[in-house]
C-alpha cells in the first residue's frame, strides 16, 4: 500500500498557482492599467515597458490583451506544467464599498479571468480576485464559486484592504464554508503602486485562519534584503500555529528575493508548506542563484526561453520545484465538482 501511495504522489500533475493576467482594456476585456505604470520613468513604468518588449506584446493587428493571452497560452503549454492558475486583480473600494478608480493602479475583472480560463480549460484554471471591501463581496464570492473557482486572490497593499479587520469575519467564514482557498499577497511589493505596505504583513492572516480558511500567503512574507520591516519571521511563526497556512514561491526566483528564498528553504517546516508559483510575467533570474547552484548550471538555466519553464527548472534545481508544483495541484483542488 505504501508503494502505491508513493507512486500516486509522484504522478500528480504540476500546477503553477500564481500566474497573472493583465491588460489595457483594448478589445473589450475590461482590464485597466494606470498611467503611473504605463508612462513615465518610475521603476514600475520601466518594468512594464520592458515586459511588453520582452514578451513581444506589440504586434500589428492585435491588441495587447489579445497578444498577452496568446503568449501566456504558448508558455503554459510548453512549460512542462499541466496547468496554471490564472489570477485576476480586483479594484480599490471606498468606505461605502464602491469602486475607487482613482486609487486603482491596475484591474483585471473576474469575467475576463473566467473567459480566458474557459478558452484554455485544458491548461488553465480561474483564480478570480475579490476585495472584501466591496459592497457585494459575499455575492461575488458566491458567483465565482458557482462558476467553478476553487481559489481567489486578495492583494491588500495595492487594493487598500486590511484582511485582519473584524468586519471581514463573515466573509472569511463563508470562504471556509465553501472551502475556497484564499490567496493573499504578503511581503513587500515592487511591481505596482502601494497604498499601505503594512497591509501586507502576514499577521493580518490570523482572522481568516481562525475562521478555518485554507490560506496561501503569496510570496511567503518575503522581500528584498533592503526592505523593512522584515515580514518573513511572522510567516514562519504562523506556520507553526496553523496547519492550513501555506506559502507560494511566486517571484522568489528573482534577484531581489535570493536571501529570503534561501531562508525559507533552510527552514524544514516552511519548505514542506511551499506551493509552486512563478508570478509570471515577472521572470526568474537563475544567475542570481549562481552561489547556490554553481555558475555552469545557473548559466544553462538562464538560457531557457520559456519563462514558466525557467522558473520551474530553477526551483527544481534548488530542490523544491516539482514537489511544490504537485502540492499546489492538491491544494487547488482541481477537478472537484461544484
């Protein structure tokens, strides 16, 4: 029996639990992205234009949103992964629960997430985004669950939401009732304008965990070596107290996160509770891990053209990629009925 169980575990499909959709809204997708990201000389603006160029998103006769979907699909299908969870991005909401477009830096509507995932159901699952501050948060949760979503994401520092606020207890209780996996950004954010970095502290996950939710702390409370405060220790502390808490490895393959990724991998409990995520379209940087891997292997991994495969291969070289990708498939409950 033990041998059969081992074989089953090693044959499970591989899932990337953290892959972003984004767009400008051309073509009627409903996406939005602010000028603070698309224009100017801010780090986010330069990064955005660099990604558009590197991924070849400007193609005559095609919208950026359409081209991004094509590139993403090509990448997933040739990555070695079975599937990717396609993540949306809800808006910022005011104190009345109404959309605040002025403070919303980028937006990917849930209907677009479901449409893209449906068009590529053989390799994608939907991960909508629901800001608990919205007036209809419970209704949107029920709607997304009814459409087949088994996980959703909240991005506190860019959506301006405190997931630890007691007013959200009813929302998280319903998440627990529906067995919806709650993915929450934790740690420092460098790719989009931040409303309040303290909202990304792992300690704010306690309310949802106390309601019985399965919670994925995206990025595992990590940051750059220069970021303050250091949020990773609180994530490690919570892992000891809550067996339904996980972290994901999204963006941990980048140069800025080498130190914190190394700290996570050195902790046996954390290592056992990490789920594979790439944070695509943000690429991994194998050369930044040359000290851990050796120059030859780091250089070889860096030559991989498929960004999703490069990220998975890097993490496998670090001893966690395939195991955490199989574990991600399990936690996401793919294939379960409504």
